[in-house]
C-alpha cells in the first residue's frame, strides 16, 4: 500500500473542516417528541406511532451484490438522505474468500483513496465549496472484489458517518450486511499450484492479497505468461491508485475502440497522468505485449518525480540494444532497485515482460 495513503484522510478532514465533525444525533435515532403548532398541540399520536414515523423517515443504508463469475461487486446505497454533504464508510469482508480490487464513492466532489487494511475497507467522500448536500436515494459506494473461494461470505457495514452541509455529523446505528455467493473462484492466495518455489512466489502472494492482481479459474497464476500493454496498465493503475481513477479524458488513439472495457479506465488514468503514451503512428496498441523498456518507463513515471534522474552507465552486456529514449528510464529504474537485469548480465530491453516480472516491479514502485 502506498505510504501516502495514511495522509489522505487528513486532507478529507480539512476539506470538511476538522473539528466540526463530532458527536451528533444518531441518524437512526427515533424521535418521540410531540411538537406544538401555535398554542394547540398537534393531533395526539401515540408514542409508538411517533417513534415508528421518525424511524421510517430517518436515513438508512442498504447493500446490494452482483456476481459475474469471479467478479463480485457490492454496492452501498443511502435512502431517505437529507442534505448529505460528506460521508465516511467502513466495511468488513473475509480476505480469505474475497480479494479487494477497486472501489468508487460519491458522484461529485472529492473522494479519498480507499484504505484497505486486513479485513476492512474505509472510504470517504465530500462535496467541495458552499453547496447543498444530496437528498433522497443515492449510491454511495461500489466495491469490486475477486472471489477466491466458491463459498459464501459476509460483507457488512461496520460504521457510517454522515455529514450535512452545515457540517453536523451523525452516526448510523443500523448497519446492514449481505451474503456474497460468487459464481466461481479465482483460486485463493497460496493455492496457485504453479508458483511454488518460483522466485516471485512471495511477491505474487502479496500482490494477490492486496487485490490488484488475481489468478486464473484453474488454480494457476501463470507467472511466465507475457503481459499486454492493457493488462500492465490495469495492474499498475489499480495498484498505485487503489481503485480511485483520476483520469477520464477521451482517448484520441486511432485504435481506441480496440481497448477492452475492463482496461479503459486504467488506460485513461495512465494517459492522463503521463505514465503511459501511445506510438508515433497514433495507436495505443492495447493488445501488444509490453517490453521491459516500456515497463521501466511506466514505473519511473508512476513515481511522479518528473524527468528521470538515472545517470548510471548501464553495465549490461546488451546495453547497445537499449533504445535511446529508454536509457534514462532504465538507468533510474535500476538505480532505485525497481528493475534488475536477467541472467547473463542482460537487461533485455526489447523482451516482453512476464506476469511475475510485472508484479515484482509494481510492488517495488509501491515501496518507494
């Protein structure tokens, strides 16, 4: 997990004026007060009816789930909302059965990158500026998982804080839960039969546990399988963004329509951040196998340090095969310990990256 994650909630707190979010009336608290109009009391209603009416009008949360093979999406919906300006949700899940992949929250404003720790996911969203909150029914979050086992499991809201446009907060007292029943499983971490003893066994298990890469339905990971540009973009951006894609710009590549739907948002994100580019002929090449030189460039750009500062001599036996444009990126990646050479003192800049190499490199980026 990127080290900067732990500071994102501080930014959210500032955005909605830290210190003003405190204890408030629980959102689901029943109100039994009989109000008066003028000097005459309102038509008498029994306390039980008043309580029932108040509870019926209080904001509530509900969970929904859809399953498409091993892909499981859990949605959190708020109903009877009143002036909802910001909110924070914490959900729990079983990491032995579900691997977190991505999450989105809010419709407009600022969302904190989800924080995933152990068996919990924490999300927060706020509007920005002087504007009214949302009322009525609204989807607050959508969390995507990969099923690791075919067995059913539980996803539950552990806490929910609502904040209105006057910065008054309230805690939800009714916390829904739902049972997830996936269509099939991808293979639980630690059960991939083709990685035991592999040099990338532990990095692969770490990456699967973090939720940005998964195995195949037959129980394999296929560490030696070569990776396409679309696949690498998807893995990279899921890892460094933790589900919060920042880019949504239209892609001007001549082959943009060939980009698979599952990779589109990641590629938009990568392009908008300057992490990934197209080719001189105006194409992106989503199905082209990514080279190690391209992977070096993407990983160095993902660090956000600007122009690569690598000045090493690149003492590889095949240094003459390294493209001129890639030399500073490869030098920087090697100096930072993000990438290493292959056997025989080769860097193999034009060789295609494997799934194992991609996982190891991305994990090195996250550690920077």
